[in-house]
């Protein structure tokens, strides 16, 4: 087994133990037993449980940042409508969370059991993510695609709503996380989009009535 695969084995094993036992109740020996590696092997990669958890956080945050980078590139290359930028960003966060449920549980449910520097790292990342959302809203406001709003307050409200939905997802079964988040995103965008003009609203109504009429024919 090469070095990278062994490191991944330790990280995956640690995540399983941490999710099962909780951060505070887990020690390095538990992780070693789960990974079935020698103690010396563990310390070749990580200085401590805390150091390992930082590595888990870094990997998770990198995934979300990669989503943001890809979305920005797609907007630049005109592969997605700039007006859908915010939707794509929020969808990227949701997708990453669903792929990393065990770590999400540690971040959102057990954050109070983490060391201060781990908590600070999580808080910093949430602040940075809020700033990305804020910048997106500001750009859409300047282009006229969103109504005039306080971008900072709107971004904080959005991240707060996502955190609340994540908490429900992790603590209540069943909870259709992606379906509920999709509805929440629709609601957020509806609040940010400028109101349709009277003429546009009439056009929308005519289109809706036409669709209903066609549906009735079938």
C-alpha cells in the first residue's frame, strides 16, 4: 500500500470511529485499531487526533471550494447563466454535505466538543463561504438581476437557513434533505429576484393559462 492510500485509510477509519463514538470519546488508539495500522505508522502521518481532524476539515473545505471554483469558471465561459450562479453555489454546498454526512455530523452536531482551534477553523470557513455568497449577490444586484438588498445580511440569512436545514437533516428521520433544500433555494431566489412588471406578469399569466388549456385537451 502506497503512502497516499495508507493516509486515506487512516482518515476514513478515523471518521468512522469519530462518528460512532464522538470526538471527545475517541483516542488515537481507537483510530489505530480501526485502521489496523501500527502506532508508529499513525504518527508518520499525523501528530495527534486533533491534527488528523484538521486534515479531515481541510479535505471537506477543499471540496466545497472546488465547487465554487468550477462554478466561477463556468460563468466566465458562459456555460451557465450568471443569474443561476447563486443556485449553483448552494447546490454545490448541498451536494458536498450529502457526500460527507459523517463529517457533517461532527461539524454541526458535535462542534462544542472540538478543540478551540478546530472550532475557529470551522467558523472561519463559514465566514469565507458567507463572503462568497455575499459577493455573488452583490454582483447580481449590480447587474440588475437581483433586487436591491443588503448583500451581507442576505448572505448571512442564507447560510443560517442552510445550517438549520442541515441540523434537521442530521437529527430528524426521515428528512428529504436535498428536496427540502431545493425548495428553500427556490424561495431564496424568489425573494431576491426583482418583481415582474405588470406587462411581464400578464405575459406569464397568459402562458400559464395556455399551458393549462393544452393540458385540458389531453
